[in-house]
C-alpha cells in the first residue's frame, strides 16, 4: 500500500522550509489528516509542524536510526494519515557529505521531492539552480515552490526556463519570519507568534500554491519497503501493581525531545511532565528524564528551583535512574556561568558550565566503556552533539562513553555516571537502542 508523502527540501538552510512546510501542513489539515516529519536530528522545527497539524512531528535520521529504522518509523507514524509532509534538513545534499542528507532519505524511502527556492536575489537563475539540484544526484525532484517573490513578473522570470520540474506556485516576500538564536529557530515554547506566522503562510499556500498538484506528487511515492512490527508490549507495572512513572522535564528551558523517544518510554512507563522553572516535582517517579533546551535563558529561575533540585538529588542518591541530555547535564551541574553571572544549580555533578565556547555541532560515534541503563560495555552508540556551553572544570571521573570523534564533556569522554544517573552532552534516539534499554 502506498502512503502518500512528499519531502520539502531546498538548496540551502534559511530558505523558508520550516514556515512553508508548516503552512502546507496547516492548509492540508483543513481537508486531510496530515502527519509531519523532520529529516535529521532537529528538535525545534517539529514544534511548528505540531502547531500546523495538531499532531506530534517525527524525526527521520539515517545516522542515528539507520535505513531500516527510518523506513520503519515513516511507515508506522504515517499509518492512518492521508498524507505525510517531510521537511528536509539544510540543503538537499547536505549531511555528512551527501551521507545522511535529505537526498538520501528521499532515496531510501522512495519519496518525491518538492523544492523551496528563495528567489529574493535572483530570477531566471532559479531554474538553473533547480536543474542542477535535480541532475547532480538524479534526485526525484517533482516540483518547486518559489519563495520571497516580489511580483507576478518576478515569478514568471523564475519559472520560465524550468525543465522536467513543475512550478506549484509561490510565496511573496513577507515581513514576518521566525527569529533565530544560537541553536536555531526560536522554539514554539518561547515564540508567542509561531501560530500567527504559520497561519499567515498557510493562507498564501491556499491561494498561491497548487495543492491538487502537490497531492498528485505525493501520490507518486513508492511503497515503503519494510516489514516492521510494532514494539512488543511491555509490562510497565511496578511493585504493588501500580504503573511505573517516568518524570519528564518539559517547559521553556527543557523542550528538546524526540517524540519517538517519548513513545518508547510510554511503552514502559506512565509519563508525567514537570517544570523545573516552576520548581515542580513528580512523586514516586521511577525514572527522571531531563532533555535539552535553553536552560541558560532561564538560569535565574532554575537557580531558585530548590524543590526540584532536592527531589532529583534525593532520587539519584536513592539509586533511581536519571537521564540528563545536554541541557539536563547543565542543570545537574554545580553552576552555570552565563552573560557574566554565575548561577548555582542542582549540584548533583561536580562540574561547572560556562558559555565561553562556540557552537559544537555534529554526529558522534561513541563506544560504551561502562555499563549503564542505555547500553553495555563494548556497545557502539550513534548520537548527536549540539551545544554552545562547555565545562569550565570537571571533577567527575566515571564516564560511560568514549567518542571516536568530538570532545564530549572532556577529552572525548562523555556520559558522567553517578549511581544510576547518566548525564551527557550526547543526544540519543531510542529506536535503535530499544533492545539495550534497561529502564
């Protein structure tokens, strides 16, 4: 059975993919049941997809999930939907070289591509760019949407010389764009005009884009080649017959989670969300999960979250499992220095964090050198590192991971272990780790 789907890609980053993809999803959602996906390890863009569709967006990352994992997740999360709209990452051929790129996701899933091309500084050259993108890798580029068009005449110039690719229409220059900060676009948790921006683009999509042609292109997708099975049922029952509880930090400071990770946790636990910013805690939690985000922007509030910090430290000292990724690592540290001020934080880890560094970004291969509830000694883990902070000092000596590439917390070591707490700069996708997890 063919599941209609399309990939929205471009020649580069900052072309308008996220807003236009979200606008397309919102416009389609008025007629169909739509699922959004995002290529790569991005945590932010999926939030815009969720506003547009009302459904969580799903990541498709070849490096962390593998080809089979990507196909399985695409098939599983597309089931029951009329169309899936997959937003690409960076330019069409950008990844680790071409490897792990949007082009590769399109190839391994048999999904047709619609390009978004920013024409703010060109006209007829747009057709040459599109021709080159299609021919370079023999990519299955079926259509194009021109962005930042100044007039009908400008649009005609852009599409006049198109070859073997159909023009679906255009989006004019808009005054409203999504602002960015050091880790990418503003998250929907911190940008109160996100829905307004998507609504605006959605209206232009409905009037200026040939949605019937888009659906026709989506219907040309190949059957997804996978024999996936849903995860085997687990028994999330704890002592005394009650369901086990996973406490997940979620607020404006901690919002970087893969939906599939939460779903996998949901097979084993009842998920309860709490806000460190609001000094909240979850009683009787069996696992505490602190994801990434922007804790530095809320360092003052977090420095006063005494109840949350005390609860987490007590849970860690009692041997409860605590998983802290990037922003979570920062929160569990002794202090965070940001904008010239030093904020005292949870003080579970004898580490001090500063923001004197530069952006650290990239895929990581990590060898497991000590057992944890994530992996066993000798296992190899594929993950992703994405941060501006860096440790000012590290007095911890037990590490779970040794990177083959990248610095991690210190000299290629990452994954500080304290009792059954694992705190790391490494972001993980659980789909490939499912059989190793011992929550």
